[in-house]
C-alpha cells in the first residue's frame, strides 16, 4: 500500500511514500531492475511493466527523486495550473504500481555488471536482473566549504521547500544564479524577512520569466559578482563572508540561513570502473540510452547534463524502457 500524507503547510505539500505494495513478495530475479525513482525511473517502470516485464524499482535515498523537494511544477505538460512536485511523483509511482511494478524503498550499494545476470546489492539483499536501467539522477552540488558541512542542518540547506518554514522572519542568503536559485529565493520570500541572492557573475542564468519574478519581488535583492567564502555562526548560522570576485574584498553579511542552489552532480559512484562516464561523472550513452555494457541502459539526469527537466527525464525513461524491451526480445529469439 502506498500512503499519502498531505500536510497543509502554507501552500506546500508533503507526501511520504511507503515501501512495497502490501502483500507483494520480493523475488531474487527480475527481467529488469530500475535504479532510481524520479521521473526517468518511474516512467521507465510504467513502460516496462505495461510491456509485461517483471520490473523492480530500487528507489534510492530520496524516493521520488528531486521533485520531492520541489514546490510547484508549472512546466510539466498536462497540468495547466501546475502540480506539486511530490504529488506528481506520487501519481507516477501509483501508475507504475498499477501495472505491476514492485518498488523497494532501499539503496543499491553495489552492482556487478560484468556478466549476465547482472547483480544489484543493497545492504541486506541481492537481486539478479537480465537488464538494468540506471536512473539514479543527480544530487545538489556543494560549495566545498568546511563551514558548509559544520552548519548543514543548522542554517545551511539545499532545499527551500523542505526547510523554508523554519526561517520565518529571518534574513536569508541564496547562492546561485540559475532557475533553482531563483525558485528557492522566490519561495523563501513567503517566510523570510529578506532574501539576498549571491551570484558569482553580474547576470543570471535563470529563465527570463523567473528573472522577472525575482526582480519585481521587493523582498529579493542581489549581490552580484560575489561568492560565499565562509559561513559563520555558533550553534546556528549568523552570517556569511562574501567575497567580491572582481576586487577580492571580503565583507560580512548577517543572515539566519544559507540556501545553496548551484546545480547538481550525477549519482554515479557505484558504477565507477564498470560504466563509461565523462570527466564530470555523467554516464556516457550511445544510440540514445545504451551504455558501454549491453543490457545496461541509462535515463535522465544521470546522463543528461544539458536539459535536466522532469519532462525530458521522463522521455528518456520511456526510451530506455523501449530499448530494454527490444533488447530482451532479441535476446530471447537469439536463444
Ligand atoms: P544551473 O542552471 O546549472 O545553475 C547553477 C547556478 O549556480 C549558475 O548560476 C552557476 O553560475 C552557479 N554556480 C555553479 N557552481 C557554483 C559555485 N561553485 N559557486 C557559486 N555559484 C556556482 O542549475 P539549476 O539552477 O539547478 O538548474 C538546473 C536545470 O533545471 C536547468 O535546466 C533549469 O532550467 C532547470 N530548473 C527549472 C526550474 C523551473 O522551470 N521551475 C526550476 C529549477 C531548475 P554561472 O551562471 O556563473 O555558471
């Protein structure tokens, strides 16, 4: 059974996704195992299970993926008034389960892809699969400061939707200049006294519509050509040290919270040495979703540093599932 927990919190929604559908037994072997449960993984699951492939999804550390930390999704086709990220993921999950997908809320700790059947290990389970779809997505990039680690959860956050309500009446710093940073800044204005967007250049990377919204919001101001050089505080954050990248000057900016939104890095650690990747760790694909290993496919942010949209990830998930289906059918005929 999947539990849906909707908690009214301003206009945010919180949904917890429960583990395996009631009464469903885990097997040792599946036709296809999908690693990751964001739009790519769950779309792949819908297609695979509709094609009557025995399908297991191992959801990963954040069941539902990055959209679980997103507020309103306004650009996913079919929702003219937008849809909350967690609600969208809940729908995808229910849709996959409706067609027979088994979803295990666990984390794959290692993979053995040299020979078929491929092997996926979690801490206490071992599964075999004839095909694999890697849809493990990406995680927030860090600034790399020691103080960032020290104050993580004590004023440093990577998710305004999750933590914004804790910063009521505070002055907040948001780091970054892309859509994520602007989205976070706009959302935080619901709670914060003021929001400073600290960006390393003098122009935003964010889309025009997001820029317009930010520029016209009286609570948001911009600190251009600047980086956060340090985060200061005692038990919690009291401020940041801002460094001007043009003249090198450093100054303190008082704030109660720091939200870091400077992009993402692919979650590919467990595939290192087995799957070909580029220098940033993104999985290399050929013919759309194929990796260097026959029978192992990739979909979504894990191989796509360019588009990185929920709808493109879903599209890649669909493509990977169709490729798996063809691969398994051809293999069956060969034997
Ligand atoms: P992004 O577009 O890559 O932007 C990252 C931002 O962080 C850039 O402004 C970059 O600066 C800055 N940055 C990177 N590393 C930094 C560092 N070490 N120190 C300081 N600043 C750093 O990432 P994103 O904003 O997460 O967006 C990713 C994708 O998701 C995009 O395609 C975006 O359109 C999409 N998205 C869409 C929505 C929406 O439509 N509602 C919301 C969120 C994200 P530079 O500009 O100088 O490179």
